[in-house]
């Protein structure tokens, strides 16, 4: 996602970006076999990274599903959301 988002965000100063591996992918440890367990792990990570402050979340495909779940579960944590239905092409 970084390769897709960075061209559009490069000019935005002061925006801290974190590209998370979902649990069980990349270097992230696996969690229980349910979407609720994955969502809880994402929520916990965002709590630590953002210190409980509001964040902008973005998601593509399953990540979008999780972003919606996070916004529903924690409206105090999610200030805004950007859902992607297909991979963005920032070159246009």
C-alpha cells in the first residue's frame, strides 16, 4: 500500500504514516482464526502507535472490512477513513 499511497501523500507535511502488516502476514505474529481476533490485534496496535488519539485509517479489500469494523467498535479512535475499492493509480 505504501507504493500506492506515498505519491499522493508526499506533499502532505506533518502526516505520520504507518503501514501495518495484518496479524499473520509479514513479520507480524499470527492471532486467532477469526476476523474479531484480527480486528482486536489491529485495534491494540493502533492504540499503542497513536496513544489513544484519533487516527485516519485506510484499507483495501479485507483491510477495508477491518477499517469499517474498527470505526464501528472505536468511533473515538477513528477520525476519518479512506476505503479503496481497487489499487489506486496515482500516476494519473
